[in-house]
C-alpha cells in the first residue's frame, strides 16, 4: 500500500492526496516516506557517515513538519481549512519523486536529478495542498509559492545566524 500510494502521489493523482488527508492511519506511512526520501538522497549523494545520516533524517523530518505548518498557515489566508495532520500526510507523499535521488551518484546525474525532483515534488506539493486544504488552483499555487519563499527566507536567516555562530565557536576553539 505504501509503495502504491507513493507511485500514485508521484503520478500527481489528486485522489490519493485526498485519501491521505482523510486516512488518519497513514501518518506513520507519511513519516516512512520522509525517511525513505532522506535515505535515497543520502545514498545518491554518497553521504553515508553516521552523523550525516542522523542529521539528514532529523532535518528531513523537521523540514517536512515545518513546511506543512507554514503551508497550512498560509492556506488559511486563502480560506483553506484542514487540521495539521490532514496536511502533513499528503505533503509527505508529495516528496515521493525525490526517491529518484537514489541515482544521484551516477556521473552527471546529480544536479539534473536534484533540479528535476525538486520541480516534480513542488508540483506534487501543489496538488497535495489543493486537495488537503480544498483550495482552487490559484489559491493552492499562491500557497505553495508563498510557503517556498517564507521557508527559504527563514533558512537564509537561520543559516546565516547559525553559520556565523558556528564560525565564531570554531574560531574560539569550541
């Protein structure tokens, strides 16, 4: 059932995203999808150290939950209505195309796969947001675009903050 839903999600089938919104028992499966995508990315980028694996898994989980919360808050401005758990499940499955990052280790495939799976997953996120929050196409598109911009801005600010903090700590020998 998990792989079937991942394939349907990757094929941008709206019905699967609506099913996931309603299926409260699919939260564990959604969590599994996020971990599968993280594992495929790790293998594809040959980042196999234990510390990197833990960091990637935690980052993937936190990123998924954070993105879902921001998308839900943005969608509410357009009249979208859903509980948090109704949003996280479809948005996890929207990451399914990123399983192809498994092949990122192949010479010349890394960057095209990264770009292609990002675009594909963004389109899948559009379908997931539209179905989970019951928005029209314009509202769902604006929700995804604004969520991407907000998350990117937060990542830049926190990256600069924590990056500068880390550099400071390394300079003083910690």
